[in-house]
């Protein structure tokens, strides 16, 4: 087969065409997918074709078959889980990442993407007021960013206990105690599992889900060996931030490593509005966040930050004769994350930050929180609606009275298609959980959302009355 540049033209043009059709439809289309997965699976159910096909026709077939099964996550009316959309500059940069096809692991081999990612990392440290000498690794998401921070921590606390985990593994090592708040995110549990550390010891939290410093102090007093403390900046249900300065000081006084899971909430550090809520954040040892949530870059992009750059390299660095490594002594990108080969996923982060600037990034974060507040206020004004959390950031948890009613309103809301919000359980109660994470959500979307909830509520109320 021969490389002919013109062979890319028609399929790329098709991709642009279908991408634009999709993006053009976002402001008006229903948020939920039109068809369920079994229907999509049926649409794609054909044996592997024997013969080649025209690439442009492949793109057209793909886009056409997929369309009914796409969720409008990029819509300003999508409030599910904690998922951002994608900024125009970030999406476009992501396409270039694919066209360039750089394997982003080595500074020497792929200098452009290495330099771009290093700059994006430096901007993030500046924007979030994290220590400037920290190492920044670009992971697939928050789960792996937690994994990276906790891996660096595991190596450090075991090293301090005289145990080399890289050489000797965990078999026979001193036991590493992990302390985390009861509302720790599931991804931290996964990261600990991957690291062979098992489940954490859970520490009591207050009604907003913040870890209680007195409970943490008590838990730490019972720890004798190596210890990791996992804090949270941004609780999934309330958006609340753990008391950073006090908890990190307690951890450090006990010789423990302090890691912060800030998958969406770390971005609050960009704005002075949360300076006191996040006071002391910069004193932690490692931080995890997502760019594909609050920063609104395409999937998949998480960010791991470790204050001790040498520590992260000792966890992930690899030396072998066929990696020609950078002689300046700077860390190669592959020394900061689990993957050797990977796409240059930090490039869209650079583009997002370059397009927003500092002021635009701050406005983005503050705007999400403003809209969350407006949504909460609109919902609280509806009869029978209770907003359960203090709306301090982008998350709102709502009850409609009984659990059964809340579940039914949530389903009616999703079925309506005007918006998407997730059902969840918080502190033992069924909730409708709202996350304002899309850069394009505006006042009109907020109004549509409040209206959609009011309608879902009316449907459920009528159905209940009919049934009586
Ligand atoms: C989303 C989230 C994660 C996991 O991030 P992924 O990008 O989905 O891997 C971790 N912690 C919190 C608080 C989150 O909201």
C-alpha cells in the first residue's frame, strides 16, 4: 500500500461534515440517546467484511449508524454525572493530535508535544496555585490520576520505612494504612486496589461529606507504620471541599502522605472565590484532577500532579537502551504516567487554556458554580422540592420527598429528553444529582432545566393521583 496524501481528504471532509452536523444539533436535540444499546448493537451487527471499503464511505456509515445512539453530553442541557463538554479550541486541537499521531512518551522523539504538554502543565500549576516544581502527568482520567498520586505516595511512605517497593514489591512489606473519608470516590478505591493496597480505613465525614478533622486525628493516632491520607476537593453530591490545611497538617505530623482527589473540584483553586474553602491545598503531596470535566476538553484527559518530581519518576520511570532519553535530565512524559505509548492528550489542555486565558478559565469555573446556584434556587422554589446540600460549587442534590417519588421524578425527567440529570443515593436517601460542568450551559438552559423538573414532578404527581 502506498501513502497518498489525497487519500485523507475525502474521509476527513466527511468527518468534518458529520462532526458539524452533530455539533449543530446540540442546542436543540433531546439530550438522551434516541435508541438503546441493543438497537445500536443490532445496527452494527454484521460480520467482518471480507473486502476493503472506501474510507469516506466508512466514515459516513459510522456516523449515520451511530447517530441514534449518541448522548448529547456536549449540550448545555446535560447535567449528568460530572461530565464536561468540549471547548472549540480543545476539540480542534484534539483532531490535530490524531493527525500528528505523535507517541507522546519521549522528549527527544516528540519534542513538540512534549514541550506543549510541559507548558500546559506549568500553566495548570500557576492557575491552581500548586507548587511550581511539581511534576505533571497526563493520564486517561481522574481514576488514573489518583493512581499516579497514590503510587508516588506508596513509594515514598514505604521508602521512609526502609522498604523499596520497586525492587521488593508488597509481599512482606510493612503494611500501608490508607485513610479516606467515608464519601471517598469509587475511583480512589479502584486506584488503591490496582496498587495492592486494599480498601482504606474510612474516616467519618460531616453532613456535607467533608472529612472530619477530629475523626482524622483520631484515626491517625492509631497508625504506626506507613500511611496515605486521601482528601477530596469536590464531593460528588455536595461539591464540598475537605478542610485542607488542617487535614494535611495532621497527615504530615503523623508522617503520612497527603493526596487530594480533585477530579472536578480542584479547578475551584483557579478562582479567589474558593481561596478560603481550599486554604492549604498547596501543602499536599499529590493531587488528581480531570481536564475532561471542569476544563471541558474531549475525553480522555486526567492530570496527576506530584510535588516531589523525583518521587513520581521513581514510581513510573523506566530506563532501557532503546529509549533515547533526554540528556537535559528533564523527566520524559512517560516517566510521569503508567503508559509508555500514548496520544499527546495534554495538547487539547494547552489549547483550552490558551483560548480561555486566565480570566476565561476563572469565568468558566465561576460560571458553572453560578449556574448551579441558579438551578438550585429555581428548584427550591418548586413545591415539594428539597435541595439537600449547601451549593458551594457545581453540584446540587435534590429530593422530591420519598425515595420512591425521587426515583420516579428522575426517570420522568430523563424520559422527557429536555435535560439529563443522574439519579443517585446520598446519605442513605435517593437523590436527583445535578452537575453543572458544561462550559456552554447558560441562563436559558437553567430555565429549561427547572421547567423540565417541574414537568416531571407534575407527571409523577398526576400519575400518583390517578392511581388512587
Ligand atoms: C469523576 C471523578 C473521579 C474519576 O475520574 P475519571 O475521569 O472518571 O476517571 C474521581 N474523583 C471524583 C471526585 C470524580 O468526580
